[in-house]
């Protein structure tokens, strides 16, 4: 090695790198588009789940919770709460808020009707069915 770094070498690294990473980008995009339809469970998006999603969005649950990683980190992740706690727990939980337990973070009372609670549970059933490729890594996540 002469130890000199020529303009031609710099150009080759630039063009070679550009082509390599562009091809890598195309390959990963292709892979994502191939895998994505298989992770979707759109078929199960029932009218109840749609109504539940509306409650989720209009009550700003995302202001404290995350859903599949998106949202705030004040309160537990809820994408898998249906698997973690089940429908009865979720409904009872919503009705029991706030706990006023000293030293614990508090969640407001939303005064939802029984129908609205069922819709919310249906929405969580839907989100827990989305194939997230094992995220979050544990059931309490
Ligand atoms: C002001 C912040 C805040 C908002 C807004 C909020 N939560 Fe919570 N939520 C919490 C906190 C904090 C906890 C955990 C409390 C504890 O463990 O004592 C919690 C816990 C929960 C749990 C139990 C989770 C588990 O793993 O046991 C459910 C279900 C839940 N929230 C649903 C909702 C829904 C649905 C909404 C919107 C309608 C909502 N939360 C809005 C703060 C909030």
C-alpha cells in the first residue's frame, strides 16, 4: 500500500457505497412489503373494535399509555392487555378507577357505558391479535 488516497478511490467508494446501500434499501423494502400483509388481521376489525378505537382516540388514552409502542410511557403498554388480563379484568378496571392507592400512578374515571366498555375490550382483542413479531418481548410489557 502506498498510503495515498486518490480521488479515484474516493469516487469508487462513493459510487460503490451508493449502489450497495440503494440495493440494500430496495431489498429490505421488498421484504417488508412481502411480510406486512401476513401480519395484518384487518379481517377481524369488527364494528365493535372500530367503536372501541374511537373511544381510545377520543379519551386520549395515548396521553399516558402506549399501544404497540406508540404513545406515552406513563402507564403500561396496552396492545397486549387483552392477553395479559382478559375482558372481565379490563372492564372492572375501567370502572374501578381511580384507585387512590397511595404512591401509585393514577388513572382517571372515564364514565363509560357497558356498551362502550365492551367496544373497548373488542378493540383490545383486535390489537392483541396483530402479529407484532413478538413485540413487546414479555406479556407484562
Ligand atoms: C392520566 C393517565 C392515564 C390515562 C389518560 C389513561 N390511563 Fe390507563 N392507566 C394509567 C395508569 C397510571 C395505570 C396503571 C395504574 C396501576 O398500576 O395502579 C393504568 C392502567 C390501565 C389498565 C390496566 C393495565 C394492566 O396491565 O393491568 C388498562 C386496561 C387501562 N389503563 C386502560 C386505559 C384506557 C382504555 C384509557 C383511555 C380510555 C386509559 N387507560 C387512560 C393511566 C392512565
